[in-house]
C-alpha cells in the first residue's frame, strides 16, 4: 500500500513538473492612467481551469492522509471545473471517479469529465450535492474529496508555488510590483484563503477583494459577520457562489467584498471578448467586473497601482449557455445596461 501511495504521489508531482506556470496577462485599460490591470490566465492548465491547482492539492492531501487506496472510488461534489480536474488526476493514478453535480451543468464540462474517464451523478439542485456525494462514497467504499471543506487546508498557503506566490513572483518586474488589490471570486473559498494568508504572511499592503454573485451566501455572511447565513438558492454563475457558507471560506483574511449582479458578470465577459477576441467563462466576468470597480475607485481617489485578478477558464465550456444570448435572456436577464456602463467607464477620459 505504501508503495502504491508513493508511486501515485510521484506520478502527480511528475505531471506538475511537466507543466509550465500560467501566464500573467497585462490588460490595458483606456482612461486609467497609471493603473495597471493583470489577469492570471488559469485556462492554460491541462484541464483548462483554476481548479487544476486545487484538484492536485486535494489528491496529494488525500493520498498523504491515507484516504485514497488502489481500489478507492473518489467522489466529488462539483458544478463542473473541479470535477474535470479531479477526473484527470484520478485517471492519472488509476482510480475510479464520480462527480456529483446539478443537472444544469454545461454539456461541455460533462463531456470533459467523461473524456477523462469520470462518471457523472446528477442532482436537481446544488443544495443536494453534499448529501448525495456522502451517500455515494459510503455505498461504494469510496472517499468523498469534499473540496468545500478541504480546499483551504490542502494548499500550502506559505508558498510551494501556490497561486499567490506565482502571481507575486510574476509581478516582480512590473511598474507597480506589489498590487494595490487582488480581486477574485469564491467557489470553495480556498483560493481567497490562500491569497489572503500569503499577503499577511509576507507583510504586503495588498487588499484582498472577493467578489460574489447573486444568490450566494458568502457576501451576506461577510457583511453580517454571520457564518450561519443560508440562501438555499443555487448561484446562477457556474463554479462560484454557494447557497451556504463553506468551511473553506475564511472571511477574516478578506479586506472587502463586492456583490456582482449576474447580468453584470455576463456583460463583462462579453466586453472582454470584444476587447481581446477571447471567450472566457462567466466567473471571469465576475472577477473582472469587481476589478473594474476597484479601478474606478482608485481613479476617483488619484491612487496609482496595479490590480490582479483571475481568468478562471475558457468560454468554450459555455457556448450553449453563457455565450448563448437566448439562454442568457431566459436564465439571467438582459445585460445590455451593464454593457453600456462598461463602455462609459472605460471611455470617460
């Protein structure tokens, strides 16, 4: 058994060594003199999203804790991207994988999970995922990976090439190397916890701003300082926002939260495509909307500096949903008002 665990860890580490770090893209903002915006492009991971880092950490954490054996079925509750990445690592070490997800998950993500050898188990609502995953793991002699509990502890927040260390290292030669703010959305809360802890560990003055979609419990919980807030409603922005506060969400390392209207996320996603020619996912739209609000505040106060946010995944996963105008109109409303607001914001020189 120890030999198999050792080989599995070596296999995962070897895969990591074959992967280059993701790019930090400088995004020029018209009308924002001496304010620089950067996006960490996590879409270039082998599984196409930010969740590749989390999945690797979760597998190493579970292996080192003796939770995964050669015959263990790994189960995860995920709306898509984490499941895609975990399916990849499960195949890498040769164990079965089952993703518990809402029926509304994009077909492209489902296809990717199955392409990596994973299986999908559907529930009607995101609030049912945890219980279904627990039951499925128990009945199959499996291990429930439980990203929402373990994300904040599976990653070494002090360094070891985590995403925070990577971003600060890549910023070293920029005009404003220590960002004024880092802006990101919360799914598990693990990434924001890692970045917030790393900022404090190294004594940086960088603000951590967490953006949250409608229906999510994170924002009202943070504002009320109440970890028991429950909305009971699924987020409409796939991959981020939760109906209850998860164990990995660490509000004490967050400096500010912004609630982003769902149509604003879609508008910003489309606006980014117009500006760059690249399709991105809706959570990137959420991140970028928040970053632009920070930039607006900096400009109004004559503050110079840099802002770093995340490009979470490619828009190719959402062609039938968030990049489909008819689907957006039916499920999220009309984003045109927010498009006009964006055009005014970046055109007000």
